[in-house]
């Protein structure tokens, strides 16, 4: 049940009460293609739409490596009162969730006493409790086994049995910036129309998040190796600028 889905909203933002219509948009798949299949990795491309938003998902599998990388790219059109999420169901019973924070980790059930919304015009407390700003990774599992989700975007919502990675949404116009064009008062929509990419990586193994080094998986995923080639005429090079495996 891992999938991309869109959820229609009535117009709100993360400080106002959430108000979903209950309408869900599944990814309508238009086609698939095997982009790569070699001795290093295989890349499956899935392309389709959610609420007329073009979406391309690439699933990357590596040879002899227990890991799945996911790259979701979409062409956002505004305004769209829809929240697009990547869903990671956790079917293992009795799981607990830990996630990365600066210089450490925190658990889902560890919330600072006295914090949270209090006024009626603020987000509902039950909705507020599920949101987390993570630093690189989320672990869901038990001391015996679990799965790590590394992410390059920090906002997720967590609840038992499900990790929801928020990718993009249209906030209420009333919370957006007002600008003047000529003699007209207009609204600056967020996020602006454009091309967006969201990346995730799945891995699993025995032990808890400390044993699996989930923090290292999240850090490495967000700090990938960057190959640099030297192209100049200062000295002769023994190798060409590019060489195939």
C-alpha cells in the first residue's frame, strides 16, 4: 500500500484548524518504463496525474543492497486546494516511531508538557500531535526489527501504522501575502507554480534505530557523494573526462 495520494482541503494552513473534504485523489497511472537495468541498479519510472497535476515517480533498486530509493517529481499548478503526500504504511505490529532531531533523536510519544494549540482558531490538538519536523530520518519498528525512511524534506505526520510524508499543498489564500499590481490587490499563492522534486529512501533490518544506524542513513542520504571532474589544459590527464563501467 505504499503510494502517492492527494487529499482535498477546504482551504487552511498548518496554524488553522484542518478541514479536509474527505475526497482522496489516487495517482492515476498513465504508464511505466524501465529506464535502467544494469549491473549497478534498476530504475522503474511511473508517470501519471493527481488532480491534473503531472507526477513522475522513479523507484531505484540496487544490486545486492537492501534499499529502495524513491524520487517523486511533480509540476505544481496553483491554486489547488489539495495536499499531496507519499504514504508509507507500517504493517508490523507493536511498532514505535523515532525520528531525527538536531544532535539526537526523539520518539513520537515524547511531547513537551504544556505545548500545543489552545485557541479555537488554531489547528486541532489531535492533528497537531501527528506533525513532526524531522532531520533526515524516521524509524518505525521494535527492538527486534524495523524500517528506516530517509527523507530530503522535513515535514511528516506520524501515527501508529502510517508515515505520511507531506510533499506539497496550497495554503488558504487568507494566510498568503497580499501584493498590489497597478491598482489591483492580488494574492501571492504559495507554493508558486513550478517543478518540485521530493526524495526518500527505504531500508530495513534487525535491531532498533541505534543498531541500524538510522541517523547515518538519513545523514548520508541528504549528503550524497558529489563527483567532480577536472577539465582544464593546465596538465595532461591520464584518464578521459568520462569512462563507462
